[in-house]
C-alpha cells in the first residue's frame, strides 16, 4: 500500500458496499466540504468521505464529504488523541562484545 493508507488496516474494516456509500455521500453533499469552523462551512471541492464519529458506523448520518485538507486535519487529530502502544525489543549486543 502507498500513500495515506500505508500501514493502515482501516480499508479492511469498510463494508463491501463502500464505493457505493462513498459516491452517495459525495452526491448528497454536492461534492462540497462540510467542515464547520468558526461558524462557517468550508465548501471547497470534496474528494473524501469522513466518519463523523470514529468507529465502524457506516450509516449515512455518520458520513460527510470533506476536502482532502480537512480530512487530513481530522484524521491527524484523531491519531494524536489515540492511546500509544510502545513495543520494546531487547537490546542487541554490541558487535565488539561478541
């Protein structure tokens, strides 16, 4: 995988009819970004479909069209807020001590 999906398992959590849902949401939202900020709506051309509430609720009421920039901002905020899992591996012996 490359690009924004690299390292993500999210694609496999989407329903089989995701392409149809995505097209329906973009059409419903007139391909315009629905990001609300400071009392205004972005309105730029939307290319992405966002889950308003995180998780696997793929209902139309939980989906909205966003421009790429605002989808990246939202995804970044959610990623930064997620708990971190740190995996430690044992220290390796120094090559000079073998």
